[in-house]
C-alpha cells in the first residue's frame, strides 16, 4: 500500500480531562486540532456498483474522483449482510449480535456506547442525517438519534425516496428534491453552522438509496435511457448518491475545511440481486463475499497527504475504534469490541489485520419499519397538534434483556475470516453437526472451491476460534457486558 505520511494532529483533549488541560483556552486549542468527521453510507450499494471498480455502465465521476484522492479499501466489509445490523456496528464497534440487532428493523440497545457519545467527550458536536434504522425517529424514544448521542438530527426511520418527510429532532418536515441531495443538504446546513466554530463536528450522513423500490429522479434516470426500467432507476439512484457526494466534497473545499476533515464512505451490505454488482459469491443477505464486501473510501488530506490502496481486510466495526484513537478518547467501562483501530493502516505500518473478523447471521425475521407511512402519520398527527397514538414504534422496550440465549448453541450461518482463509459454519437440516466450508480467498475470491479436506488442522483451529468468538457474542447478547 502506498500512503504518503504527513502530519498527524495528535491531541490530548478528551473532554473528561478539561480541568487538567487548563480550561476553555486549552479546550479550544485541542478541539481545533481534531479533525472534523463525516461518515457516509449508501443503502444496498454493492462493491461493484461504482465506476472506479470497473462497472461498465454506471457513471460515478464524483466517487471516482474521491477514489483518486483517498485511501481506497479494496477489501472493505460490512459487519452484516443487511442494513440495521451494519449500522449498529458503525455506532458501537461491535458485532450487532452482541446487542440483539439481528436483522433489518432491529434497534440499538440504550445500554450501548455509540461513536457519537464517545466523541462528545472529546468536544465534538454531533449530527445524524438520512436513514437511521436503529430505532425510532420520534420524540420520547430511547433509541432515536438524539438518545443515541446526536445533538442535531434530520432523519428517517428507514430508507426513503424523493421528496421525503424527515424527522428534525422529532418534528416531521416535508422536504423536496432527490433523496440523496436532500440528505446532503440537511448535513451541509449542520456543517456550515459548525465549520468555523470552536468545536469539531461528527456528521453521520446515511443515504436511503439505492434501496428498492428504485425511483430515480428524471435527471439521473436520463443518463441510462437505453436500459430497462429496473436498471435505469437503480443506476439513477446510484447516480443521485454520486451527485450528493460531489456536492458535499465541493462544499468542504469552499468552506476551507476539507484538509482536516475525515470523509469516510461505504455501504451497509453487498449488492442487490438482478440489478446490483457484488464483490464475490451471492448478494445482499448472504455471509458469502457478495453479501459483505462493499465500496470503502477514506479521504483525509491532512493525514494521508495523497491517495493509497490497501488489500488489508477492514470492517465497518473498525470505524468506532479508529475514530476514538484519532480523537484520543478512551471510554470507561468499554465493552468488548470486534473492530480494530485502523490508525496504523493510515500510517502505512499495518500490513495485515491484527485479528480475524467474525460474521454471524442469527436466524430471525426482520421488522417492518416503512418510512413513508410512518412519517406521513407523524406529520398528520403533529399538524393536528398531537403525536401518533401507536406507541409501538417508539421502541420503548429496546433496553430489555430479559430473554436469555443458550451460550453453547450457535444457530445460523457464521464465518471466520483470517486472511486469506475464510471458514463457514452452516446449519444442516435434521443434523446436529454443522456443515463446514473453507476457502482461500487469495486464490479463490468467488468461494467456489472448498478446500477443507486438504486442511484438517486449519479447519479445526479456525472452527474453535469462531465458536469461542460466538460464545463471547452470546454472553454480550445476554447482557453480561453491562454488569
């Protein structure tokens, strides 16, 4: 990997040390040295759904330009193959099964520490914009963005299409425009407000595209006039994201803050069937590479200096520990993390991942959280001077851990990635013993040739490590991290 090294603005300014840092003057100096942080995430954009990864049709000039200026992760993984769990991994640095976020529509636990809460201790002002999908976006919920550490937010409970109704700190607001542009415009209002302020900012910008049903704007769909309706609208939604990223990058330069702003872009899971392009076998919803591997870019001129590319496997769970190390934050009583800090990677000294990464799709059904109807109900109720009478969507029980799970049984499909080896552990009908598959991803990126018969000792060791990790995850699931 080529990453040129420039200054790394280390500070000593965690908010919990203010008294010893010399008061407000020291706080302002320390805060000024810390980078601003913007975390962007697409919804269902596969590894191959960008021009810079060789897509033959998609036009993504802004993401391509960002790739030319960034640290480009060629092996970036979503922590889970569906949306809510991966978003939970970004917030916590933990595998989402640890806090019961098994599928779409599941929530954070209020007991979890979030990246927004952690960075606030270092003086950051925090904002969330776009898709939330980790709880409610209504007032009074223990798992709305505000309760999860965000000072300002303009959010939706799930994916959303053009002209969305969003929740601005619990108040429904009708917006107009292409959905990704609307999201970035809300984020830029926050960015402009705080760009020259005394505190650095964290802005989480989560697009609602290109999740189905695909409804591209006319402007974006026109670029793909020769395609069928499904592809024209899917490609158009990706194009909308690309325009939004371009608008964001241009604004950071116009404000004069792009040099010391971390702009981190990725997707929440692998590509969609039929219209999407993946980075391997299978698609969204699968533990194989196609369901997990996603685009990943990190731009930070003040630290990186220039572009670079890495083949080191990295994960959305790595975002939390990386940002905490950059901000010099150590959270007391931090529960076990699954992510690792990528600061050595930014320095060019990490040549391989220090720990394997585990994936585990716990069996269960998703929970429906349709943004359109939910936000229409909220807007209608508030226009009438009240709130919706249905309180189930407040998710008031999000912190309940009364259900306990067996700590010696691990249902569902799991995998253990210890580069270049990837071991799969899969349930078999009417058989107690799970099926095991082993692939060498360096030689077999499509996971086509199972080599377990030739590697019995490796299979045994990797399975033991995977199951030990799964046992740790279940202990967290049962609430033992909070005691």
